[in-house]
C-alpha cells in the first residue's frame, strides 16, 4: 500500500514541481509582452533562481530523477526569464 501511494505521490510531485517552475515562463512572457522588466525584482528573482539551481545540484548528487527533471526545467525556464530581464531592463 505504501509503495503504491509513493508512486502516485511521485507523479503528483512531477506536476507540482513543473507547475511551480512555470512562474518563470509566465514572468518571461509578461516581460516580452510589455517589453519591460521594470516591475521585476532582480534580487528576488535571483534568490529563487539560486534555490532552483541548488535543488538541481542536490538531485544530481543523490541521483534523484524527479529532482533532476523538474529542476532542469526550472533552470532552463529561469535562464530564459533572466535573459528577458536583461534584454528589457
């Protein structure tokens, strides 16, 4: 029973993890749409991006596929957002 629950919860965490990182995608889209990154706190963004990068490294160190996949997406989305912030600042 516990193994089955863990399998379902891992699938749930894939969705939650990816969904949480879509904040970077939405932010990049808003910057692109408005052609301005004035409303974005660079220090706030960088602290969130640092946390995502740290989770990716941790996932890699413990060989956790879930952490690696979800946070790889987060790092890529975060880099796109960072590029948009720099381009439209």
